[in-house]
C-alpha cells in the first residue's frame, strides 16, 4: 500500500514538473510573439514609406506626362513648319525661268536652306534615338519591377500558409488549456473526496491503482503531444522570422528602384509611358494593401496568443494559492493530531503507574481499557497517515 502511494506521489511530482516546463514554453512563445510584433511594426513603417514613395512617383508621372504632351505638340509644330518650308523651296526650284544671276542666287539660297533643314532633321533624329534608348531602359526597369511584384505575391501566399499553420497551433493550444483545466478540476475533486473520507474516519482508505495508472498514461500521452505542438510552434516561429527578413530585404530593394525611377522621371531624362506607369502603381498599391491586411491579421494573432498565455499564468498562480491554503489547513490538522497523540501517551503512562496498585479486577478492567486505547491509537495513526498523504499530494501539485 505504501509503495503504491509512493509511486503515485512520484508520478504526481513528475506531472507537476512537466506542467512547469509547459508553462515555461508558453512564456517563451509569448516573448517570441512580442518580438514578432515589434518586427511587424517595423515592416508596417516600411510599407508606409513605400506607399508615400508611390504617391510621389504618381505625381511625378503626371507632371512628366504633361511635359511630354507639350514636347509632342512643339515637335509637331516644328515638323509642320519644316515640311512647309521644304515645299516652298521645291516650288522655288521649279521656277528657273529667271536670269542666270537670279537663278544662281536662288540656287545658292536654296542650297543653304536645304543644308539648314538637313542639319535640323539630323539633330531631331539623334534626339529621338536617345529618347528610344532611354525608353528601352525604362521598360527594362518596369519589367524588373514586375518581377519584384511577382516575388512579393509569392511571399504573400507563403505568409497565408504560415497564417493557417499558426491558426491551427492556436486551436491546439486552446484545446491544451481546456484539458489542463479539466485535469486541475479532477485533481481538486479527488482531493475533496480524500478529505471527506478522512473526516468520516474511514480506515480502509485506498486509491484505485488501475485508475491512477490509466490517468498517468493519459497524462504522458498528453505531454508528448504538447511537446510536439511546442516544437511545431518553434518551427513556425523560425520560418516566420526568416520570411520577415526576406521581406525586409525585398522592400529595401523595391524602395531603391522606385526612388531611382522617380528621380529620373522628375529630372525628365526619358519619356514615361503613362499606361505602364499607372499599371505599375496600381500593382504596388494592391500589393501594399494585401500586405497591410496580412500584418493586421498577424498582429491580432499575436495578441490572442499573448492573452492566452496570460490567462494560463493567472490560472497557475490561482492554483498555487489554493494549494498553499490547503497545505496550511493540513498542517494545522496534523498539529492537532500530534497534540492528541501526545495526550494519549501521557494517559498511557498514567495508567501504567496505576497498574501496580490495582487488584486483579482492576487489572482485567485496565486490560480491556488498554485494548480500546490501542484501537484508538491505530485510528489516530491512520488519520495522520492520510493527512500526510494529502499534504504531500498538495505540495507536489
């Protein structure tokens, strides 16, 4: 019987250590969630900077579009005037019915004007070639931005998968908390039942060994499952931190590219195609919106995990306070039983001193009273053993 109780004590002690380890792991997860929240705030600031950059780029694009329209109108006017002057010179060449001096003079004037028009056309062609090269460079940069947008979309999908896994871990943690509450209620119920049996003076107090073994097996399986869930949560945390670092690097490169494009657009070093730029801005705005929503969901998830960790910590503190109160009550009960045993020992000594002076009748009557006293002492010892058992059980819990 004592060996069974000792084994139960050890199992309860082991279970308490496992629960403490689980609480420590929950606190570690809470600290990890705080760190992730700080990193998410930093990422949000970077997203705001990107949004501001996109707005400024949009304004610069509008200004560049207006300047481009003005340049086009001016070039069309110059081309029209140049064509008109060429036609006039051709008409002058056809009128060669004048005198030789006049013809030579007109030929010289026509030759000079034609040379001037050819020089203007050559300069215009060179400018158009330079603008074409810069336009190709702009298209290459826009293609690079599209690639960056595709990478960001991939990152968003990966964050969606990570979010689903974190939600699954959250549900499992909630189930674990409910199971821990049920286990605590069962332990309190067993302790109350043991106290009621001790108050009734039931000498045949015993704990079902089979029930204890099945409970220990269930608790061991629950502990293994909880450790596996904690490992999964740590793996998710590492993956999430890695994704955040990659996202920061990607945001930095995107900011650099947007700054370069905006600077060139503001300086007017190349013509900007309005439809491509508008498409790029819309894609970036949509991407920023989705990332902001994802960050909000992650922050809410972190807040929920932190609240559950605080609830678990408060429940543990409350349980410790209840156990301390029960331990104090059991200690007072043990002290009272000890004082009763001391009084009984004094009574035994007094009876032994009176035995020498008593007769045969008194001897026999004392024998029967001593037998009753031994029975009382055995009952008191059994009550003390139960009290010590309950005290040890409360202390281990």
